[in-house]
C-alpha cells in the first residue's frame, strides 16, 4: 500500500473501530489467514484511484481510453473462473431438511472444519481488505449491514460500485453496535516471499458457502462476480431470503420498473427472470408507445416489505449494475449504454478494441474488423468464436442511469402493483398470461422454466425449472420458500396486493421466428397488464389463466404485426400443456411433503381444466 494509507494498514489486525464484535472478527480472520497487511476500506475517491492504479500496475486491470470510457477498466479472469459455480455452492443449515433439494448441503461443523483448513494462511503475502457495507439506503428504518473481508483489490473496486461502503457505513454501525453479516472471501492464492503474482489469482478448488442460522458467508477460490462480490447473490438473496422468511418479508431476484401512463398515473412493476434472460433490458426499457414513461429502480434485486396499509413495498438494495454484457447494445438497450459510456465502470471478460475501448457481441450493429478477445488473442469476424465471453459483465454505478427514478433513493421503497415471472421458452408458454389469483400466480412462479444460459457453469440450452427465478439463490428449503410466498397473502391488503403475470419474450412461431419483437415493444405487454389492473383491457380465459385478445394489445406504430400475430404469440396449445403437466408433476415430486397443499390444488385444477 502507499504511504498515504499507512494509517489504515495494521499488521496485527487491530481495528480502527469501536464496534467490538467487528474488531474481534477481523482479528480472528487475520490470525487465520495470515495476510501481510490488514487494510480498512474507507470508500473514498482517493482510495479508489490508488487501488485501481495498483490493479493496472499488477496487470489485473487495463485502463481504457478516457475519452471513450472515462475512469474505466477492463479485467480478464482465469478461463476456469467465469461464472457462478452452483455445484460448489452450499447452504449449511443445522438441519439438512432446511436446505431442501435445490441446495447442496453439508453439516455446518464439518464445513467449518474444511473451510478453516483451507483458509489457514490463504492470504499470505497479500493485503486483507475490510469492507464495511450496507444493503440499501443507509438511512433506512432497519439498515442491513455487512462486512466483507477479501484479499482481492478487484473485489474492493467492484464492491464500491455495487454497494454503499466505507467509513460512513462503519460509523453508523458503531453508533448502533449494529448486527452485520460477516462475509469472508479469499481467492485462495497465497504468495510465498518473493513469488510473483498473476493478473487473476484464483484456485482450482472453489467453495461458496452460507451458514443461514448465523447469517454468515465464506467464499474461497473464485474472484469472479457473485462468487466474490458477497453483497450480491450471497447476501442479497441467499442469506436475505432466510432473514426475510424469519422477519416476514421477501428477498427476490427481481428488477423494479416504474411506469407512468399518459394520464400521469404511476405503477411499479417487479419482474423475476433467470440470469441472461432480458432482466436488465426490461429494467432499462425504452417504451415504444407514445405517452408512456419508464424509469428504473433496479435491475436485479428486490426486497419487498409489507407497508402500513398492507401493500408490498419494494426497494433495490444495490448501488450499481452488474449486467451481462453480450446482448446489451445501442439498438437493444440504449439506456444501459448511455450509463456505461459515462465511465466509472469495470468490464470483465469483454473484448478490447484497437482504440482502447471495449466491445461485446450485440453492442453495435457493425462488428469491428479487429479486436483483442477476452483471452488476449487477436480476433476477427472470421475467428469462429465469440470475442467476449458469453457471461462477460459490466459493473456500472446505478446513479449514471438517466432514467433512474427519484424513488430509488426512498429508504422505504415503492409500492409494487404488478409482479412478472418470465423465462426463456421457445414453445408452450404464451407471451403473457395473467394469473387467476395470488395463489395461481405462485403456481406460475413455482413452475417457471427456462433454457439455461451462460450465467452459470454447465450446459447451455437445457430446460430447467427455476422457481421465481430463484433456483440458485433460495437460502432454505424450496417448499418452505413457496409456503412463505403463500403466507404473504394473509399479511397483505387484498385491494393492494400485486397482480401476477407470466411472460415469455422468447416464444417462437411455427416457422421458427420470434413470435414477438421484444425489447422496447415489451412496453405494450406492460401497458396491457396495467390496463388489466385498471379493469380496462380485454382478455380471454384459458386453462392456464387470462391472455390478451388479439385487439387488446396496443399495436400502434408496430409495423407488420397484427392482432392475428398476437393470437399466435398467446396461443395455449392443450397438447403442449399436457406434456408440460407431466414435466410439472415430475418437478413437484422433488418437493416431497414440503410442497404447499395450495399448489397441489392448483395443479389439480389445471389438470381438470385441461381435461387430463
């Protein structure tokens, strides 16, 4: 570290804090991991400049052309460290049953013994960074604090974008002697004296582990994304979902979008999609229908609490965007691109342009003639492989979004009027279906399915069930999770409860083309959903729920798309659904006795309506 930071570098792990529990934990971790230095992150711009310069010097960061992407950097991971490692992600509850069938489980004592062994000396030769952070506004009624300890400066720079971090957070934690989630991370690459480091240190062995009862996180071996930025999926979903169950709220993998009608009436929509299925594009929607305005409140996480009038109120606990780069472009998501090009961003595993910028598939209509790909190789359009990794990412401050709603800063969030569940399906699932009831909506969410993408390691294009788009993120038994969703109905005002819809932007026509243009035109589907809430839009009842009539979707200005095309996009084929029923029954069998009776009844009702 530089001399200017000496006051925060403490070789023995002693802490510049009055928070006794935090000081003790930091000292304990320092003794275990044996770092060369311990550094308390203050979150300042000066600190960020110093750390990013060190990362450039180390070869971890490439400084981009300041005219194209001011104060921005590109990083390139080890090819074996490019996505979530779900097979090495564990929920170590005291009781195995509490982890459920969707999670990997190990006895907590056994796991702690294993982790303690591999964390011993894991930070030798490195600096141990202590990052105090808060999920959501610092002035919230009940701020949710965390402290991440990491030996990765890349993580520090990224966490500064993704969460509110540093001294201000620490001082408030001290004033309240507040509870915090301890989140320990190491890349698992200790350095011997005199040993040269590598640009992207990591370990072949990876563990992403959650202890729900004690609300703690241990992550080892990976420096990438949600494996390492522990405020994101690990805290905001896996641990927070358990907190939400115990405290009576919902922690969900959802965007939040504010829509204002031509009459000036505002509606807030929450939407859950598996990773890389268009969530960020919808969060940053540019409506193609006149008079409608869209503003974003978040692209990935939604914490919903019950308000004083029985409404569900959503807040985005994150401070930045960590979006999938491929498919994000000037033609598909200009709002994201405008935010990105303002700078202050970190790009991981994208391609480099010859003029010091970045590029990925789908960013521009025209493909550059020459690039340096994400693995450092010369690349041309004839190379026969993508220039950017399919799960490459941009990490950008959320306040750079021009369409950010002012309500984003509200500590108590916004009322949620509609909830969308959506996956990536070529057949069977209509463009949009309104649930028959709250419980029917939970049934839709619980059976949500999508073809897998590159956001998780493993095969791409395999159909998997993904309840509420939370399959990799539920921190406890999935049946109990669905029961918790069901229980929300009794705690909310029926007149204020959000309406639930199932959407599928990826439906194909019999000829193989997309049945719906998507992107900005998805605003037409949202308009129909809002008009259903207002009692204005027509719908046709089907066995699975209510779908638009051909004339009820606003197609104004949409050339070459007719009401007959709408009918194709929302068609419910009984034969396809009979096959779907068999798949749902197979999926539900996994839950055993923890499947809510209400959802068994929903399945029976659907079978009856389909006359199976």
